[in-house]
């Protein structure tokens, strides 16, 4: 296969992956605490200066290298909701939640109460308090200070755990807004951010920016597709002309 066709085909595959990422970002534009994914082509173009290692008797296929996909942890817009169970972290940090697979971490603070009064996420995962236990609330007046201390009708009910990890974050998404450390042995540290009650952090997806990227990616895909067709036409023409000789 022509080396130019290899490159164009790799461009098509990259555009398809990027379109999937953009589509997922747009689907979560209204998901509280969602962190958008990004894809860069720097890693994919690195083979131009650093060709992949191959055996001495072989040549490397001119296919672009692995794409670079990463999570953008920039804070989303914070809005006041008036709901005492809505919480946002002002600064760095994550809430800790208990899942069947162990603790997970999130910036999604649209909490609610389960039937027994346990503070849970929108997916019914208990929110952990300091020490690892869950927090149960039974009362009408819920007050939570900037350190996460919960008071119900003036009586302490626990402290919401907020942790952080060294940067750059080495986290993996396990849901729309849940993260776990890539290294299972990573030890969380105390978060420096402060909790804001009755506030909610939104998604950090910018709709206009994502739509522009979607249009650019679509045009890039079309350009690669036209290149493939051009190489295919040239190959067919060459085969037909050689057959006449």
C-alpha cells in the first residue's frame, strides 16, 4: 500500500476517535462535575522525527503513532442552587465515595439522602466521611462548613472527606464523573480546597468550542478520505496503463 495512503488512513482513524471524544463531551455538557477529555495529535505525529523501532531486515509502516488522550481537570462553573445537599469544592480536591469496587473520587456534588438518611451520590454510592464511614443525616436544618463538617439541627453528624492527589493527576475515569487512581497504591492526601454548601460545580465542557472542534474534525476526515480516493484512483490508473503496455 502507498505510504501516503497509510498516512491518510491513519488520519481517518484519528478523526474518528476524536469525534467519539467530542461527542461524549457534548453528551455530558449538563453532567455536574464532568471533566472533558481531550485528544492531541502531537504523539501521533512523533514518528516523523522518532521512527518506531523495527527489526533490521524490515521497514516501519508509515502509520502515525498512538494518540494522546487526556482528561482536562479544569474546574467547571459553580452555581448557587439553594439545595443544602448540593456541594462544590472551591479549589483542588475530590469527594470520596464508596463503590462495590472500592473508593472512588468525584467532583460531582449533587448529593441526596437515601431511605435510611445516608448521604449518597446520584448513583446511590455513599459519600465517605473522614475515617471511611458513611454520613447519616436525620433532621431538618443541615449546615456544612468550608471544612466539610456536617451539623444537623446543631448536632455534629460527621465530616465529609475531601482528598487530593499529586499533580499531574494519574487518574482513570470509571464513570461520567468518577475517578480512580491509575496506580492502585496511590495514597490520597488532604485536599486544600474548601467546600461550598448549596453550590454545584457544572461540567467544564464548553459547547461552542466542542462544536467548532467537531466541524474541524469532520473536515479533516473528509480531506483524508479524498486523499485515500486520490491514491486509489492513481493506483487503478497505473494498473490499467501498465496492462496496455
